[in-house]
């Protein structure tokens, strides 16, 4: 590979994507002789919160400590996405300090976090909690059809992450394969993949697909289908992690 890259014309830009690279990597060592190598590591939590504060200030706004921490937790280290979310928050605040409630209202990843909790409740047979979380999301404006789509998507991600981890794929490869942009989403999905059996995950996934089909064919309306689905999925005993 290194020998080939030497022959690439100057008009060509070559992008190599990988996870954590060792300084002993032979390709990296070979390229370091012929090119300038500049690492761009992800910011740690403290530096990311500092970056958030600086970005908000640069946009003429201010942000509370709790809001900055919430933003860091849900968006993670992707600075392109973080910058877009901050721009939206500053506009939304209209000259006022950005507060945690603003983050909860504006940032889509916060609602996604609630979907993670709903998936957890369903997979753990906690019917009362699942119904309460679903009702809260509906009251915040999420439609039943949207929740079904998000539930199906998340359970599919959990199944895929479990399979990819078994194949010893790196986090960067997993995020690329699933088109994930949030490190928070990947962390939560990995946690769920490690806690639940594949049998339980497949059971839930198939029932979600059947419910989606029932709605699209007109057998049930979306809200009734969601209520029936949660009740059915939360019956029975816990499946062991295997």
C-alpha cells in the first residue's frame, strides 16, 4: 500500500479511515517519511465541554454548565454535528442563556436517548415503565408511527452491533457500517447488545416488523398497534444473556 501511494499524482486526495492506530503501524511509519502526519484524536469530556462553551461564545451566546454537560452527553465527539446543534440552540435561545431545557427541546439526540430507555424497558419486560416512557414521548409530540420506526431501527442496530462485535470489528468500522454519527448512540447500543440474548433481540425485532406491516395494511391504527405491541413484548420471563 505504501509503495502504491507514492505513485499517486498530486492532484489526487487519498483518504484512509481506521480506528485507533498504533504508532508502530507499518503503513503509518512508511507514510510519515514521505508526508506530514497530523493526528486528530477525539476530545475528552472536559475538553469537549470547553469546546462547547467556546463555540457558543463565538456565536454570541452563553450556555449553563448543566446544558453543556447534557449536550456533551447526548451528541458526543462529532464536532460537525455538535456545531450544528449549538447553532440551532443559540438561535432558539434568542439572546438568552442556553439552558438544559432548551437542549431537551431542540436537540434530536435527547429524544433518541428516551427511545434507548424505552427499548431497554421493553427488552427487560418492564411493561409499566415502557408504557410510561411511550406516553411521555407521545406527549412531547412523537407520533406512534415514529416511535415504531425508532424502536425497530434501534433493535436492528443492537442486533447488528452484536454481530459486528463478534466479528471483532472496530468502533470506527461499526459506526461506518451503520452510518452512526453519535458516539453516545454507539455506546448505548453496545451496552444493549451486551445485556440481551440474541434470541430475545430477534423475538422483539420480528414482532416490531409484524406490527409495522399490520399498520401499513390497515389492520390497526398506529396508536392501538403501539399499545398492543408494548403489552405483548413485555409479557413473559427474562431471557438470559448468551
